[in-house]
């Protein structure tokens, strides 16, 4: 049987230029980080942040759209969605752009952790012995 050569991986998109962020210690809490096509995706236990990258025509700017989906403490549903856009100067993948993206990813993660802490504090404060923080209003049909 003739030996076949493996096909080379196709590398495309702007996100490849930001692949160095994968090993950054500020993303150590992330369960998954990927840089594919024009998207950087970071999964934390509390939130999932995606960054869409797009070159702005007729300028030397990169438009980065962050979208963070914060999950509920029991991870059953999305508690909130946040979106932010940044226009960054320079060559795509430059050190200053990587740092700006890392700062935003870290800020989104910290905000999600704080939201989870506030919610857990509220729930524990309302749950006193003998009293439930919710009331079941289901009725038999």
C-alpha cells in the first residue's frame, strides 16, 4: 500500500496571530482556550467569552467584539450576556493588541466570579432554617 502524505493543516484567519495568549498565566483558570479563524474563544466555569476579530477597511485598526455569556451558579442556564467592542491600532497580533485582549478577558472572568459570589451570598442570606427562599406555586390539575 502506498504511503500517503498527510494534508497540511489549513491556517487562516486573524485569530492565529493571537495564539500566544493560550499559554498566558492570566488564562490559567480557563478550561479551554482556542484561536481559530477570526474567533478567540475562552471557556471558564463561570463564563464563556468569545472575541470576534475583524479588520476595519481603509484603516490600520482591528475591531474586537467581546461577548461574554455568564452562567448561573448551577450552570443550568445563561444568567447574563455582555458585549463590548474595541478598536485597536496596529498590526494584527501585535503585543499591545494581545495585552488589550488579555486584559478584557481577565476583566470578564473577574466580573463573572464576582457575580457568582454576590448571588451565592444573597441565596445564603435568605435561606434561614425553617424558611425557604422560594415558594412552590404549582397546583394539581
